[in-house]
């Protein structure tokens, strides 16, 4: 699920940059999209890690 959310985040942020924010620079869109995708990947990983840690503490 983590990889799927990351893969979906990239094109969505790219489209937001293109149409909503009107960013024309390809490198700026690339940097913003990749940063958002990596951020989603890291945040989901942290959330899953906390869930596993909490579950281990309960056992």
C-alpha cells in the first residue's frame, strides 16, 4: 500500500503543479512531485512503524 500511495501521489502533484499552480518549469514540477511522493512514503512508513511498535508493546 505504501508504494501504491507513492506512485499515485507523484502524478497527482504533477498535475496540481501544472494546472492549479501554473508552474511551467519542468524541473520545478519534478522536484516538487518527487518530494511529495517521498514524503508520503516516509509518513506512511512512520505510521506503520508506530502501529507495529504499539502492537508489540501490548503483547
